[in-house]
């Protein structure tokens, strides 16, 4: 699932084919904030249901609460995002997931080079943490990378020109979390200026 300022995209693939369901998120009053789109994939019907009518947003295009996005295949919910689980099950008329779900990874594309901030949970049932990443690349100073979680410094990488890729284990809510970074393009390739951070 990809969230953009004016688009939500659900990309589904298997080893035989791939399909993308795109939902335009319009800023005007009469935009239909809930609905369903279906497609066929490898001989199976796949439906994407969404309800963003009461969604609340923070600084990112991904809703924080009051929404659901559900992917249904063979009358079973195979992906469910959001906090309106009961509404999703009523809307889809499908069987719920038989196993507990776990977020495996999350990726955000950031445009800019200096400071980035987001909110994320590091485990099911965990609290939401504020994450800030700053890459100081001033001409007068040696470049430095700092990562804060809830206003506390968890990583400070000095001599970034030599350590532009790396990883470090941090502890969040008593659990180890591995942080990976790659800021090579920020430092050495200004025309292709993107960086990668994974938790």
C-alpha cells in the first residue's frame, strides 16, 4: 500500500502476475471517500475496500486513525489496515484473518535533505513514537547523522563521509530494533538525492 498526497495505491502481486488498484484522493467536498475496486489475478477475484470518510491525518498522507483498507481474495480478508476492523468485516462480508497480523516493514519516500520527522510503532500494541532524522552536511563542519526517538538521541554518526552506510541496534520499549541507513546519494550524488532508512 502506497500513500501519497493525492493518491492511495494498493499493489498486489504473486509469482504469475501483478495488479495495482489506484484510488485518487480528491480535496473537494463531494469526493467519494469510501468504495471498492475489483480485479482478477491468476484466475482469482481480488477486491480492495476502503473507507477514509472519518480518517484523521497527521503530517503524512497516511491516516492515523478512523479508516480501513482491506484486500479480499476468495472471500477472505488477506490484508487489513486501519483501526476500523469491525466496519471492514461488515463492509467486505468476508471471513476475517485467521492469524494475527504483524507489520513487517514500512517505507517512506522523503524529498529534502536536512530534517525528516515521522511517527511509527515498533511492535503490535506498542505506543506510537516520534522519529526525527537529521543529516548535517554543512560546508564548515564534518557531516553528521543524528536520529532521535521521542526527543532522545539514539544514534549519532560522526565522520559520515566514511560511514555513509551502516547499521546499529537501538532499544525501543525494551526491545532491540535494528536501524539501517544509506546516505551515500545525499553526500556524493546531489542529482539523485535520496537516502534510505530502515528500522
